[in-house]
C-alpha cells in the first residue's frame, strides 16, 4: 500500500514518485488514491475535481467549466478548453445580469472536459480508469456529507444579504455544520453510469434543460448538446531559464505571459524577495499587461489571433521601458470578478496536469437547476455589453475567460505545475509566485506564504487601489506609497489573495509541492 506524505503546516509535501495538490483535503485524498493505484495525473485530477465540486460548491462544480494544461515527461503539452458557449438565443438587452436566471447565459463544459481528457488519457497515456470509478469518492462525499469549510462559510456570510433571492439555494447550501448533497450525488451517479455526455444529450441533460427552463434561463437542450471541449496548443514564453506555458484566448493566459514578458526586461532578479522594489516592479508589469486585456476574446469570433501581437518581444520590451523605477502608473481600470479552484498533479511517469475549474462568481449565478443539485455558473457576465468590444455577447460565443492554469518547463521537461483562484488576481498572484521561485529560489510553500497584492477593485472595496496583505510590513507599505501607489492594507492570508498551488519537479526527479495556506487543503505526495 502506498505511503502518503501529507503537506505539513507551513511546509511542502515531498515525493520521488507522484503528487497532487488541491484546496480541500478530501479532494486531494481522492486524487491521491488514484495515483496510488497506478492512475495517471489526468485521472487523478478528474477524481479530485469531482470531489472538489462537492466540497467547494461556492467556487466550482458540475454547472461550471474547466481549463486544463497537460504534458508528458518529454514536454509534449496540450491545452484543453472546457468552456461553455453562449445560448443560441438573442443576447439580453442592456447590461448583462450578474446573478439570477438571466445570468445563466453559457453552458457548462467541465463534465465534457472529463470525457475529452479521459479519451486523451487512454489514447496517449495508457489510462485505464473509468469515469465511474473516478467519481466514486465524489458520490460518497455528497451522500455522507462533509464539514463546511472555512472558505464556504466566509463566502456564505459574504452573500448573506443576497442568497434568499437565489432559486433553490437556501435549502441546499449551509453556512456551517455538515453539508450533504443527495441530489448532486444522484446526478453524479447517473453520469458515472451513463457517461459524461449524458450531461449534454441524455436523461441528465433532459433534467438539466427542464430545470433551467423552469428557472427562466435562456439555455436550451440544444445549447447543452452543442457544448464541446477544445484541444489547442498552449502559448509559450521564455523567462530566465524556464519556458512558461499558458492557455490561449479566450483565456487571460496571454496576460500572465505578458506580465512575465515585461518583468524579464526589468531588474527584478536584482531585488530582494518581497522588498518594496520587488513589489513595485511586479505591480507595474501587471499594469502594462492588463492594458491589453480588452483585446482578448473568443478567436472563433475575431479576425486575428491577438496572442502573437500581445506577446511580441518588441512590444513587451517597449512596455518594460515604460515602467518607471520610482513612480507608479495611475490605474483606473475595469475589474473582473470571479472565483475558481486550482488542482495540480504529477504521476509516477513524470506526466503533469494543471486544472482550473470554476462557476465564475462565488456561488455562480445562484441558480440551482431543478432537482439536479447543480449550481449553475454565471460566466456570461464576463461578456462586454459594448457592441464594439471584441468580447461582446453573441450566440454560440465563449466569453473572455479568467482561468489560466500554467506549466513551466526547464530543459524541455516539466518543472513547475501551478495556478490560482482569483479572477483578476490570477495573473497577479502567478507573477508573484513565479518571480519568487524563479528569480529568488523560494520553495513552493515559502512562495505561497509571501504577502499577496491585488490591484484594482474587489467585491468589498470599489477603489482602484493596490490591496496588499499587511504582513508585507510598514516599511514596504511606505515605500510603495512614496512611489505613488494608493495602498490599502488587507488582513494576512486574506481570501482576497486567492488560493494558489504549486508542484515543483527537480532535475533529479524530486517532487515538492504545496497548496495555499489561504485554502482548506494541501499537497499529498506518494
């Protein structure tokens, strides 16, 4: 029987065989069981992701999407975009609703991504696990119940004034105690028995379509049937001695790479980890890359792929030249809401998988679909209401997407598997973590524990200020203010700082990893 190395408080899990990291221990354990019985990294994340959809209903679930990055030991990488498309009906008039039935504008592609990834696993990675076996833990957890996590409690309290108006929400989701989801267990059991596409074209699809119609959603059975995960090539950018990989548009993976492309021309590796100048340069690189985000949209609805232009070395070099070493750029930019969950795995053959799954806002649309136990996403709220925007709503279109899990290669082989929760905060947190690990040599747990920053508006603060965890210290705060940043302190290990995870693979095959101290989970090594 495999021995598990559980991430200790403040430290890293370690292994020379395999590892998984998720934001909830029950999900990490579900994935670790798969790795222990010889399953691969994809199979482990399907099991862990299904379990996380039960234990973290405020951030992800069957009613949402999933974006995957996978690679074998030799560096043959693929991206899978499990992103639902807009309903075929006419777009809503005026501003796009943020909550409620009319916000359920896009289909949910997470379940279809399981199907496509397991097909790829069987063909390319000799995968043998059935979907039914991989869903067993999620079904058991949903039926038996689990203690409500601190994260779920926080976001339940945060939305306490709104939840009474959300269809089907109050009877299903708890603030504390033991959370049980028997309806969701039944839906998972049906998918396990009849396959993933039953969610889109079978008896489960009929129940979903009926529940959506009764709630007043524009989505139809035909929209569900049209949902398909796409396999595409990842974007790439060389940073120092590693190659960073990210998913292409409509995700903001190009933004994360853009930040790092600006940062590589700055003297960030000459700073001390976490000092004033380090944070200043990181924030200014974020601003330069964020100025380009309005161009990101579904490439199927645009004339040109914007990625080559946004990642052009000359363009990134010019942006780096615009950064002033002692002066902040004024920042009144639009903030994108959203929450998501990162899962990462390395298997015994050195293959890796990074997955972000999400229902967009915390608690998504707030709409529970009929008797399925499924909480549907509101990802359509990411569309622009400006008809001139590349990201304007259109039937069948995928919206601008915040999810961007990442991989990093060193010498052509997987070296880092990473990602984070946090919408606009995702590229910012990833830039901090990557710089701490690549420029300053920090291990995963140390990088994840460093104070985080978040530029722009948040759910609880409408100012376009630089939020930064108070543990950064008064000296750094004062230094940032002196450089012209409008700084707002937030508590240490704040939920606003996101929940990130990292697994690092050394040249000697040693694996170490951790999930965020801001989360309710961690890494498990075999």
